[in-house]
């Protein structure tokens, strides 16, 4: 799971305080120490703004001086002026430091933080264009998972969790107020997007007593020794809170969206909204971490697709000449593994790192499965990012409803596990970066790396090199098509009919599937881009590293250089990697 630009909404008062404090620090000597004090203060304030954010980021907040924080999900605000002021103040505080006087490590943090806050500041006027609710990735889909994985390290954690459940209605109410403000501004989501979210809410409510928030709570209680009567009391309280707070919150969200359903004035891409094209450019830059323009990203995508198609053509035999490159997109590949157990696959994948990657840290990984009733509404798999002071304990969720065969399972675990998200996250955590870096999400870097890892997964699978090449290149081409469709819909204004025609030209004729893709792209702009553009940027960087390093190039050296930088915009990644 990715954390969406968590510093976008910074508490206004704190940003002002940090600005003045940061300026004062300069008169007190050591620039490096004062910069680190500043980033720590910013980290502590930001992470403490939400109980969920705090708990998922830190196992022991007290070690960072964070204590007695209010229990809250945070708030969803439509106060554009306050958001603009806070981001501008935070950016001014960062740039008040003299970069030339910072250490190499702190200069990297400075560059990433400055870029992050610059992006947030540029996007702040468009706060009402943001969408907290989206199919698969929205709050309504992610919150139950976050609650079900809320770990109990102490009895106090249980008490906090139960209090947090009572805050769900007010949190959802703030989201509905935000959606109302979007509606009044003519920016409410397309009706079919609202329909999908309404359906998700109803499905969650319909689980009733079978909801996993009941069973997961009881399971998590086992991590702490409790008297039987205390445990029983906690279970009863949890049950009451789910019925009295969680379900009513989802019902209110459903009813509120139903009332707003037909107020959306745009059923198509962002470019049809006032300043929508400009906003899309900012979203793409934020989500991908790429400084390329949209036309340049289209060229990058087409260039990579042509290379992939050429590689496929070299592998195809004369017998295969009439086969559409992408005609097998939605077909299963059958069984290829002797042991399709996810834990065994992860062990196998980890063992394949030795030759081409830095040694991974030792961690524990638990495989969990998405509840069957929610399979339709969640991603095929997702990795739960662990607390930065507890990175040894990791969880990967698998959605069996979206993984039709064991090759898909294998490559998905390469994406989520090794050498993907799990490896990337735990490797970087072992380097003990400045804590603020853990809050600066760069989807292009993280999802690009995971997609790059997924592509390598085909060559790790027990299939021939020719089969691996065909399947990997085909998958890459498909992702490229999604990326081009995203840019076509939101930047060029493609209609559904034009999108269907585009996919049909590549041999994808399943209109229902393309319509689903269209709806997902409308609801979550640039989501596909962070995967594909991040992947394509890494491939471009790798080609340049091969040229520049010559005989000094190795897979391990390149991978280490990329991983050592950590999540960052690609201009920063490129500079640091090629400087090796």
C-alpha cells in the first residue's frame, strides 16, 4: 500500500512556527544539526496528526518524544487558503537553510523535501480537485484493511484503537463535507464512479457479523496476555463499536454519495474541467516523480512499447505470426509451479537476489488473504508498509479473486515481496534515513521499482527464457497502453468510444473490460502512470548507467545505487545514481 502525499495538508499554525523557528536556528550555529532538528520536528508534527498514521509509522512514538496525542483519523478539509498558506510556509522554512552547508546525506533530504513541498504548494490551489474516494484505492476501501492490521503492542493500543473506532462517523462526515464542497464547485466525481463506491460501501455493510473487523480484533488480542474477563469485555466493546460507529459511518457515506451522485458536471477526463489540464500535469508530476512533460511521457511510453514489441517479434516463430501481441491479456496461463504456496514462492524469490541485488535484511513476512466478500473491491495484492522502528515484521495481502493462475501469483509476489516493495522498504529502513523521508511518498519510484521487479519475476519463474520474454514484454506493453490511455483520457479528452477504439487497434476487443479500465482511469487519474512511468524511467536510467559506467556496470551496483537513494523524484535519483 502506498501512502499518498501525506504532507499535503500540514497544520497551518505549526508551519508558521516551524518557519520562524527554522530562521532562528540559523543564528545558533551548526547548520546540519539545526536542519535535522527541523526535519524531526516536522516529522513528529505530521505523523501525530492522525492516530492511524502515527501507529503505522512508529511502534514506539515515545522514543520520538510523541506522547498523549489526541485520538483522531485527521480531517478532510476544503479550506484551500489554509492549505496554500501552510504549504508555502513549510516550503519557506526548508529553503531558509543554506544547502551548501549541509552534509551529503542532509543535502539529499533537503532536495527531496524541497521538491515534495514545492509540488504540494503548486497543487494546493487545486485541493478540491483531489479525491479521497476512489475504487480500490479510496478511503472506503483502505480503511477496513488499515483497521484490521492495527497492531496491539500494549494494552494502551487496544484502548486507543477502540476509541478510534468511535471517531469514524465524524471522519466520514468530514469526507462528505469535502465531497459537498466539490459538488458546489462543479467538481464532484462522475456518476458511475459514485456508483462503484456506493456498491463497495453496501458490500462492506452486508458482511454483517462476518466482517473481518470482528475476527481480526480477536486474533490481535492474542498478542497480549490479558485476563479472560478483560479480553471478553474488549471483544464485546469492539462488537458494539463496529455496529454503532463503523457500519453507520459507511451507511452515511453511502447515503451522502447517493444524494450527490447526479451533481457531477463532468463524466470524462480532467481536461474537461476548468484548469483541468494544468491540474493533471501537476498530478502526473506528483504521482510519477518525473519532470517530463505529458508529450515527453507519451514519447517515452511509445519508445518503450516499440522496443518491447520488437523484442517479442524476435522471439515469435513463424507459426505465431498471426497471433495478436495482446490477445492473451485476460487469459490464464495454467499451472507452472510445483509448489504454489506463497511463502514458498517468497523464499524462492529471496534466494534469487544473491547474484544481482544487495543482501536483504532478515525479516519476518506473514501472508494473509483478502476476505472473499471484499475480493471484488480490493487490489490483487498489497504490501503493508511496517513501522519504521519495527521493519522486521511484514505483511502481504493476497486477493485470490484477482489472481487466476500461479504465474500471476509468482510475478505478483515479485512485485509485492522480493525484489519488490518488501525488499525495497526493508533495505531502505536498514539504512536509518532521516525519519521525514518515510513520509515523502514518491509513487513513481516505489511502484516503478515494484513493477521493474515484477518484470524480472518472469525470468525467475520456472519457464523458458522465450516464454518469459514474451509474457514479460506483453505485460509491459499492456501497462504502456494503460499509461497512454490515462494521458489520452485526462490530457487529450478521449471519450469512452475513443478509448475502446484505441485498445481495439492493439487487438484488445473486450469492450466490457475496456469500459472498466476507462472508469478506473477516470476515478483515479495518473494511478497507472506511477507504475509504468516509474518503470520506464528506471529502464532509461539503467541504459544511461550502462553507457556511463562501461565495464564498471553491474546489476548489483545499479540496483544498490537506486535503492540507496530511497523514494525521491527521478531527477534526484538520476543525479545520485550516475554520480557513482
